[in-house]
């Protein structure tokens, strides 16, 4: 996993939103963030306006963090019987999605909420211990595009 600059962020690689609106995640990332096939709910959250895209975490991680109030106040995000839920809470977008076989299943509504399109290449970046980032633009994406380091495409 390359580090873009000394002391900077580590990146897992690039992942393109494919035509059937799925985003493939590397096994290393899935393992590090505790995502697995038995926990079918993954939470997407708004990223910064500078970077675009979204942050990704598991229901388990968000419940054990200072962000647990988001789930407490929006219990619909815990529902497993629907394909996805989109809510806005405190001016941020939160989406619960299904996850299996290292793939996040998106929809046109979800992509629209995050200003992401089919074909966009997202930079997968190690974030906090709670969530990782899927960045669309901004300084880190520009640095990765110019980098001579090997950044894997998933």
C-alpha cells in the first residue's frame, strides 16, 4: 500500500464505479475495516466538499464510535430488509447499503447524492480507524494521478 508522500496518507488503490453501479474493494481494506459478508450493512457518509466522494464504515464500527448517535437517531439505517436507505442528518448524507464479496452495491440515487457517476475512478484512502475514504477529486487525487508509485486499480 503506497504512501503518497512521507508522513502522508496511505492509499489502497483506485476503484471505478462500474456500469452496474458496483464498487469493488480490495481484500486488504475489507479486512482492515472489519467489513465482511455476514454483516450486510455498510454505511456511506458524505466526504468533504474538497475531496468529493464518500467515506465508508461498517455498522459495527459506527456503533462503537462517537458517531453512534447517528444510528440512534436514525434507526432506519439498521434495517436489513431493504436494498438501501438514504438520509440527511445535520447537513450530511448517510446511506446504508448492502455489501458482499468485497463489493458495495450502489444505485443511481446514491451516486447522485454523492455527485459520483458511473465510470468515475475513486481513490481508496486509509482514513480514521472508523472509516476509509473513496475520494473523487482534490489534492490527494491529484497527487495520486501524478504519482510514480504503483497504485493498483480494482
